[in-house]
C-alpha cells in the first residue's frame, strides 16, 4: 500500500460516513455538538463548502505553483449562504461529486506534485501533499463533532 492508497481509502471512508448524515431527520440535523456550537446541518453545509474551496485551492496550487491561496471565513459563509435554510438535498450530490474529483486529484497529483508549494494567506507556505492530507483530517474532525452531536439527547 502506498501513501496515496491510504489517503484515498480515508477520503472514501469519510465521504461514505458524511453522505449518510445528509438524510437525517430535521431534529437530528438541528443538534449542536456542544452548547453554542454548530449543528449537524451547519457542519454538513460547511463540509460541502470546504470541499468546494479545497478543490479550487488544490487546482490552483497544482496549476499555478507559488500562488497565494486566500483564507475563507467559514462564519461569513455560514451567515451569507444561510446554512439554516440551505437545502441538504441539493448539497449532497455536490459533496459527492466534489469528493470524487478530490480523489481523482489525489490519484493523479499526490505523489508526483506533492512537494509543490503554495502560500496560504494565513498559514503561510504549504505543500500540495499537506493540503491533500488536510482534506481528510478536516472531514474527520467534523465527523467527530457530528458523532458527538448525535450522541447527546
């Protein structure tokens, strides 16, 4: 097994778990993982938007070495895109398609272009490989929050 294979397996695993949550009942979607924190609905919205941003970010880094990639403010996105009322039915296929695209990018560029660098406007110098790794860890981090929200009664 290669590092690419391991990452693809993790992206597929987190995709499969994430997709299941899009079909939860409204009562479960409304559950936050802690008082004052985002609900499951907000987390699914955020994961979809993050998949959009990370796909674009990686495409730029692959195509435009040394480019500056701008931070996105998740709280502004949540408010401006109204995560409270946004259709999860519409977002589910978007997340699924973008994750398929991400897996293809990993397959094609993780090893061959992984050392290529770009600059993130907040965190500074990064590599394509570290950004691909971030996709999986970011998804897993929010899945842990969703699991926690669904455990509470």
